[in-house]
C-alpha cells in the first residue's frame, strides 16, 4: 500500500484513535473484507478494500478476507477466484488463510440452538406472504406470529428436523424473538435460518439449512476476533440486530460495527444484479469487459492499482452519501499514466503519404525518447522512409479556420522527424482520398525551417516498418448521468451506442509488435492504450484497449 494512502485520515480512523486514547480499545485492530461470491468486485468494493486494509495497516493490525457464502444458489468458485485475484492486484495481503462464513456453519448452528434454549428464537411456519402481512409497516407495528410461543423443546425438535431435511423449501424458518412493535423493522422477529436444498461450493450437501446474512455476519466477525466491522450505510439500520445477536450468544468477543457511505459514480451502475444482467444478456463481453466498472474490467482496460487507490484516497471516507463524478476516476488514471506511461505513435485511420523527393531505397533511424520528461526510461527507435502513414483526421482538403494540421500546399512537422508540405491529393475511382504526395524539407530534422512556419505537429509511422494493430476505443458505458435513477425506464436504454468502437488496420510503431511493459502506452495525441493479451493471442496481432483519452471530453458537454 502506498505511503499516500496510509496518510489519508478519515472519521473511522479518528474514532479508533479516540477509543485507544480513552482506553476503550486495547490490543490489535482487526478488520475484515467480507465479499459475497455472487459476482465480480467493482469500484465500490475497491473503496471498501482500501478502507479495511488501510485501517488495519494504519494501526499495525490485521485484515482478513472472508467470503460471505450463505446463498449457495448464486455463488461460484469463479467468483471466489476472481475476488482473490482482485484484492492481490490492488496490492493488499490478507492475514492468514482465506476464510468463509461456511467455516463457521457448525458454530452458527450451535448459537442458534443456544438462542432457542434461551427462549429467544422460535420455528415459524408462516408463509412468506403471511410473514410480510404480520410484519406491519413503518407506521404500524407488526403482529406476533401464532408460532411465537412454541415451547422450547418443540422448537429444538423442529429446528433439528429442519437440519435433517424433513421439510420442504420455505416450509419452516427459524426467527429471532425480539419485538414485533419495534420502530426498526429489522428487529421485528427477523429470520435467522431458512431451508435451501442446494449444493454448496465449500460444504457440498452437508447442509440443507443456511443462516441469514444478518445472523452470520456478527457471529463470523466474533469468531475471527474482528474489532471493527466496517460496513456501508445500508447496514446502519441493521446494527441493532448485529448487536442483539452478539449480546444474546456466548460469543468470544463483541466487535463494533461502523458504517460509511458507499461509493456511487455517475454514468455507472454498481448493482451486482444489474451488472450480471449486462453480462447474461450480452450487453457486454463478460464481467471483465473493459467497459464494466469491475476491478477485472478496469485492469483489462489498463487502469493501474495505484490509480484506483489514489482515487479512493481522493474521494475519502465519510458518513454522507452522494455521487462522485467518474471524471475523478479518469483524472486519477491520467495523472498516473502521464508520469509513467511509455510513449509511442499509432495511426488509427491510416492515410498513405509518399515523399516524392525522398529515395525509395533509403531509410533512416530516428531516435525518440520513451518519455519526454523522464530520460531514465531510455530511448526508442523509429524508421523514416519514403512511404509513411498519417491519420486521415490530420488532413483537410478544405481546412477550417485555425487548422493546425496538414492541408494542400501547407506544411506540418512530423513528430520527431522532418517538415513536409502536401503537393498533390490522389483519389480512387470512387473519389475517395487514398494518398498524399508530399515534399520533404531535408534541412528540418530537429531544426525549424527558414522562411516559413509549419502548421502544427502530427504523428506518423513508416509504411514498411510499422505493425498492424486493432484498436478498441472504449468509452463510458452509459450516456445518462444517472442510468438507473428513472424507475419507469429500463437502465439498459441508457447504454452508450459508442461505448466500443473497433478500428481494424491501425498502424503502430514496430516496437509495439511485442509490448515490453505492463503499463498502457500513451499513443501520442490520441490517449492511453493497453495491450489486451487475451485478444492479441486470438487475433494474431496486437490488440489495444483505450484506457482513457488524453483530456476529458465529457466534461465539456459531450453527454449533455
């Protein structure tokens, strides 16, 4: 973890410092990151990862990784493996072995029996609809279940038979006996256990009853010796139940739950259910599609772990909810890559240029810096030849006012090379421009020409000594700032039709045939692009994903 991350101060850190100063907390600080293995981690989880591991590091404590695997029908080993990879990639190491809530299923069952024996839990046979009716509303208290006063022995027998598989799904549940008139609906005799006949990825068919999250969470924390259970704000109303469970069982310790605001990004959805729909219905190409806000998608797009951790530091940790501008995330990656990314030239839409006064059999090797502000990164070599490629967008036959690129009888400098002037435009049978005939000024390599001024600087590659590449121009997945805020409109209707533009036949410097860096390249004047190894292997030529543009074009009103 970066030193900058460790310096970041937030209200949770202040609460812990306060408790230590007052003697209310002694010993090691232990936090946990508890993902559900029912999908891939997204940028919101990155905030939680940075917070939990960061707090542990700040106080020289431990942070565990525990999978909340209480819903086997929606979980898989694929998600478990992806989550572990994401945490490691972000630069964090969990304490000890990976934990699972299922590691504690025997203990959780025993604590449920303890609650029954204390008269604080009962087996209920109300249907889901009946239970909803009995629960009441925010303005009206609920009603006691007719099964609420079953004798303890009967509850113990029924609960044991639930475990033995003698009842169907939904036929019985175990409920806590708390207060059906509580103003907090979460305390109105919540369900602790339900019947589910499903094979579990860790425990197989050992169990046909599974504990609810609100029961599992505090017990798992206590079993691991967690001191500070950091949750997002939606769990604030569940904290009384968290404390009630720990107050009424003979657990080994009593962790403290503290809530913080979750991360909400504009132009983004982070609901796992909605992300899964995007995957299942083919709106994106898997959980790691570079347009997805998943950590694996961002990694494949070229985001660095440093940029994501920096972003999490930038937005901070607070109690107040709100929406963060995704431009802050893009700013974080631009700043990181601007300082570190190697430079290269890539012509996205090649237009042939023939230098009429340069010998066809001659080539020159030009030396350019890998990074103009960081000489320690070394130099790179590019080939100058009679036939070059420039980008079609860098030529205008009828240039607009203040045009700073190539036009008929106008001169431009080619990046790191000579100045040339366009003398002739060649068209095909359809009238399309297919070639430019230009004249080279041989005295302008690294020198300004005499008597005239070039009309700007453009990038280029040699036709003979460049490599063909494919470009995936990724952009924001949604065109609406709040794609899931309108309850009357399906969020997929806000998908940006230009979130992916594929360019075939682009031409890049020969060095990019085998990229020698784990970082994206800055393609000069275009943006930052990351070599997709998986797609490269399939295509048989380099495939680059656009990480981010050089500047924020959305902030200037593109989406408005």
